C-alpha cells in the first residue's frame, strides 16, 4: 500500500469571486490591493489569509477571509458564499498523485501539475476541484453530499495502490 | 495423454480439476499443469460435444474453456491457457453431463450430419410460444459454462493513465520500442497480457537471451516507464484512448487487496502495437482431437513449462517455424516420427528429421480421447503413423485487432505469408515486430473431408459448413459469419477467420482480400462485466448523495427513499408503524398541528448583479421584475419549445440579489440551463449565477401552528406568506422564506449546511413542544397531491404547456422569456391536448400510474400521475393528465393498471382537494 493520508478539513469560508465587467480594471484593483495578479486558469494564488483559485474564465474560488474582495470587485462583480456545500479533503503523502488517477480522467501524474496548480475534474463521476499544496499534498474540494462516499472511495482505493 | 509427462518434481501448488486433486509448479498455466498431469481431455465442444484438448498456449485457445473459482468468484469460459494456477484453485470442465469422459451430449456428434450450419433456422419454426419450448432443450444441449448466480465479493477499480507512448506487448519488439521511447525522454507505458516479459524468448531462446528482457525492463523502469504485466489492451477508441484490463488476481482467486481487476483508461500520444502473431491450424479430418496442437504452443509447453505433450510426434506445417518445434521436442526426448511439409523439396531437406514434402494430413484416429494415428497424403500416396501428438502450423496471422479498432484504414494482403498486415491508420499508431510482418508460408492443400475438418473449433464450424452456407446462397462474409456462427464467442475467431476467408474466396473465385473482412470489435479478449461496472457490482460507480443532516436522520431510523443519487427520509415510523401508517400520522400532524421536514435537496441558485432581473425574466415564464425586496413568488420555466420543464420560487433578497429555487430532480438540468443562458444567450449581462444547492441546508416547518413555532424560534415577527426575512436560530444565521408545498402556512428555513444541525435540533424541539412531528417524503406527497401542487417528473413531464397545467394566467404578459415563441405554435393550443385534472375515486383505490379509460378495453385517454388518500378524511384522490381534461370535469372514467390487475372508478374533478381558496396561508 502506498503511504497516503486522507483528511477532511474543517469547514472554511469559501466564496465565488465573479467578475462580470471590466476585468482588466478589476485585475488592476486586485493587484494594487493585494500585491499580486489574479491567478490564471489552472493556477492559484496563496496569500497570507486567503487562497484564490481560478475556477472558470470569469470566476475564482476565494478560500479564507474574503475581506476586501467586495471592494475590489466594486460594481464589476459579486461575491457569493458557497462554503457550506464544499468539503475540503487533504490527500497527503507521496502517493496522492496515483490516488487521484483512480476513477479519474485527469493527468495528476504530470510534472506540470506542480505546487500551486489547480484543476477541475471528475473523479469516479464526482465533480472535484484540485489544488496542489506541495509535492506531498493536494487539496480536493468535494461537494458536501458526495464527500463521505468520496473519502470512503479514496480510503479503499489507497489500499490497492502499490 | 499417452506421451511423457513432465520430469522432475511434481510441484507444490495444489489445485483440483473436476474434483481431482492435482499439483502444479509455480508459473504453470492450468493448461500446462493439466498436460503435466497427463490430462489431455479438457473440454467438450459447443455443439456436438466432441472431446477437446488443449490446442494453443495463449489467449487464442478455442477449446480448453473451463469454469474456475467458486461462489461469486466463479468464472465460466476461462481459457486454461490464460489462467495461472494458484494454490487451492478449483477448476472444472463445462458443457458435459454426467462427466467429461462420458458425456451424454456426445450423442449429438453422431447426428452431426443432421445438425449442420443454420440447423436452428431450418428446424425451429412456429410461434414464439413454440420457441420457448424449443429453447429449453437447446439451452441444455449446447452452450458454454453457466454464469454464476452469487454476487461477486471482489472489487474492481478504474484508473486513468497518460503517456507519450503506449506499447502493447512486451516481446522483443515491444521492449525495444519502449526502451527507445523511454531513452528519448518520453513517458512510456508498456503492457503485456502474460505474467512474464517476452514469453517468446523463453520459447525461442535462440533468438535472444531471455535475460535481455529483464535488463531492458529494468532500464525502462529507471527511465520512469511503467510496465504492467497480466494486462491486456482490450479496446482502442477515438483520440488514442485505449482501455486496458489488468488482472490483480487470477480468475476465481481471492485478491490480496480485495481488488480483482483494474480497468485503465490510457490516453497515449502514440501507440506502438507489438501484439505478435497467432499461429493458424491446418484443416483436415478430425483435426480437433485431443493431441492435435499448434506447433508453437507445443514448443512453449516444452521450453517454458518443461512439459512434453507427446512421445511420438508428427509435425505438419507449411512453413519453417515448425522445424523449431521438432528440434525442441527432439531435445526434450520425444521422437519425431514424421514432418509433413506441404511444400515441395527442398523444404526441410537438411533438418535431419524424417521430412515428407508435398504432404498434408488427411485425418487422425484416436482412442479414449487420445490421439493414436495420423494419416497423410504424401505426393499422391496415403501414409499412416502411430503418434500421440500432432503439432500443426498453417502459418501465422498478425494480431491486427487493435490496429483495426483504432480505425485502421485497411489491411494489406501479403501473398507470401497469406496474411493481412496492418496498413495505414487514422490515429497515431504503428505496428512492429510480427504484428507487422510474418514469415512466408507454402501452399495449404484443401482437406479431402471438409465436413470433419474444423476451422472454428469453439463453435464446431467445419469447412463443410462454409461450403453449405455458400451452397445456400450466403455470399457476404458477414452473412457467412452469422449463419454459421463462425468467429463468434469468446475467441472471436482468432484461429478460424483466415481459414474461413480462404474458403469463401475460393468459392467466390477471388483472392482472399476481395472476399471481405468482418469487423474487429472490442474487447480483444473477454472482459468481466464487473470491470466495466466500476467500483463494485452493486453501485456501478454511482455514489450516494447524503443530506447535510444525514446522520441526524439516520439516528431516527427512517425509511429511506432513493431520489436520484440522493437518499431522503420517506417516513419516520414509530412504535411498529408501517410506511402507510407513519406517513398518514405525519401528514395529519401537518394538517392539524405542525410538522417539519428536510428540503435541503431543492435546487437553489443565487442570482446577483444589476442585470439579475433581466436574466431571471428570461429564465422564468412569470414576472419577476415587480418583486419587492423581501418578497417571493411561485414561478416555472419553459424550454425553448414552450413546454414546462421545471418550477420553483424566486425571492428578492436584496436590491440586486435573488434566490431561485427549483426541483430536486431537475437540479442538475437547471444548473446546465442557467449556465447556457448566462454564457451563451446573454454573456453581456452583469450578473452572477451561483449554484448554492449544497451551501444551504433547508428545513420546512408547516402546519396551523407553524407560525407560532417559528415566532418562538426567531424571536420576532414571522414573514407573511411569500415573504422572506433573515434571522437567527440557535445562534446560526438563517434565511426564512414563507412558502408552502403542503397547503398549510409554512416556512422554509435555510442555514449554511455546516451550521444546520443546531438549527434542526432547535426546530425539532419547538415542533415537538407544539405536539408536532417530523414528516418524510411520503407524507409530503399526500399533502401536495391533496393541495394540487405539481411535482417535476410527475405532472410536469416536459410534454405540457403552461395552459395544459392551468398556469397560463401566471405567464409574463410582456413575453420575452425562453419558450415564449415556441408557446405560440398553434399545435400547443389545439384541442386534443392532455391537461391537468384531479381524480377522486367513486369506488376503490386509484392505482398510481394507471391509464384513464372510458371503459375497460378502451384506449387510454390519459394517466394518473400521482395518487394518495385524503389526509383527514377517507377517500382516494389523484392527479392526472387527461385529453381535453379541463372540459371533462364531472365525467366518470376508469383508472386501470392491467400490469397490477387494479382498477378504480373515478370522477374527473378540479386538481385541488383542499383549501381551494388558499385561506390557510393567510394569517
């Protein structure tokens, strides 16, 4: 069995950060306020109190304290809470990439999927978002209703990995 | 079998075959172990129950099919040549009674002339009832193994893999190709169906030292390549997707990690097929007798397994490869009594064996299921040899299955080898090694007794059957296949198709490539259904969706109701109540006091932004723009064709922020619809649509005292019907929407899912204090039917218009909503449409789903969409769809369900049975 830990993390504030107009202006405001650019598709931005993951072309997932984001958006977008419906699961250990291939359709074993990367994919028919914390850990954002079964799925699958 | 058995130790792996305890050596296939134990009779043929032995040494084996394992792990029709023996293995022969040696079914062989190709079609005429009679006998007389009846206890997994290069086949060519790719820095995956690398090098070590294979594999591994043994590339699909089945345990073997097999979905940049070639048998009379084997297979048993299948051996071939078998047998101590070479002198002249040129076997004779004699025509003269083994080789057929599945444009005919070679391909795939090129062969004389010269051993199809099909007018190769069953079943014609094509071409008077080819379809070798199903045979990969409050409900031991992937409480029985009793008590609690239920699964979308109302007025067919902040209203949605596909409520939570709810069952569809509208129909809008279905857990509190309950919970004035307020319950912020689906004053309380449990507990305590109870979906159904509320999937089935559902007065008169144009079609307002009606029983209980007819035997004019009993009074009521139903109130019909033998006389009424004025919503 490959050494993998599967840990459901406590609920955290999660918000949808969506821009509907003037994306360049919002991006400038974001950079001016937070000192970093908005992350591009497939990437995430880790700040001290918040992580921002590009979700869709005009949507980011804001994890953590969203203070200041509403002001950055102004009239060009909105912030909507979704944290109650998402369970964060940390897949730790050197085997997390192999584990994500179980029931998956996404190349988690690619060297390009490095720390700081993010992805949206299906795992065993469940829509899951991924964020690579480090070479030894990946966060999976799982819909609440599927979370218990997914954790069970991963726990069983981990036993079959060698 | 008369020939010498294996020398040396007997082996230490215990297994049984037909109950007989035997021993095998590590690495033995079942076929090798049976031969080593002197067992030559392994199976009975499909149709004539002819005795059959082991013909091949790989996946192409057509004869030696066995059932292996016990209980849920039992696997029928497993090739003994593709099954590695493990300790405790239980194998048994199949399609025989009472025993393999004495099979009563073999009497069919005596009547073989009366049972030719197409026998079923010519014999079993008449009605379907007659066929049921015939089938009973046919199924007992012919067939393969029996499917297991117990559930498979093991698990199956599916896994993705990506690589630059997938190499199929770990022979010398495959290993070389994989090494070259790995050394070029490419991500390499190499799969091999055998359990060892380069098995051909063990058979023919003169080609290359088998140690080379291990060293090469080690180097590939060092370079990051992945090598999977016991793994078969079974299917080749579009975009270089290859499905690969990996055995983690042998058939019937309890898997060490609980997982029996893994299905890999491999996406490859390019694919290299090093799949080798299959040896072809020769066609002559009684070529299916135990002791008649393929030449390379014999060499494999000798060199790889140390088993010499015969002592006195005749070799018959049209190529040079068979001489290698003669050498291997001679080195192992067998006597080569004759080499029958179809080619003229000088073929084999310097081999040192008793070679007979221009020679072709005529027939074999046997005793007690063993080979005893081989006769041949040698240059016009008939000769006979006593022999217990005949090793034959009719040349080689490259394994082009995956190439053709990949969309191979065509196969190229190679006259020298009399085989098809892979040609061009639409995908990035190339064949190498003997999959791309095989050695030339000499002539293959036709048999003198085609009726006994088998070409498809698995289906008992002889050359005589091909001749018969031709004589009866079957010209296409596809028709030939279906008429004779040639090339079907588990081996898919791996050893038979070329012989059949050759015969068909001969009949047509054309070259073989002009005779046509049948289609190469996945899988290359049989794949168990469990592997395709996914995680287990029970859930087929479908997860259960749990409510945020699942554990809270579970503690109350409800009756659960599957709803899509969701599981929702159907009722909470108390004191031995059954479902109906519990549901009625719960519904009456709502009608007379108060009840609460979990409504978390409702679809919920937060729509925000200055253009939110524009989007909502496009999606919803009702007006939205006039909603005041804090107010809500019922709404419904149309498809572009004007038909209703969902309904719900829309709430204005703030100036530019709305909550849209819709049905549970249509939640995913609505999410897709909203995404389509947002991104394609009006990307210019300044609006955000966020699916918050799971963010909020929902609790509905309903009943005459619901208002009092809620007032106590939130400590402030409760909202009036179709109004919304923010509040706090048990310290958690909640959103309270005054909406009803029960006919009573009711409130939906939404809390962030992670904070919902204390809210539920507080509500339950308050409801209980008021004499109320929990209620589940069954009671909810009673209540909503009585009130005449619609349900998506029942009354709203995607075929009715707002008018059909009596919702047309709510339509946005300004138009502009999706479906407005479609709704204007004349056909949607023409007479003869089904319309929503209520039904009340005159006598009996209305069966749900029943047809509505004017009298029994008359055509259906509608159907019952939902039925229930009245909650406080007696009587059966229902909702239904009825042709021109609005104009038929008062008419008496029959609701009949022939499949359940249930009928009830009903009267058509308005679809509201309770509080038709809506007074109970008002404070």
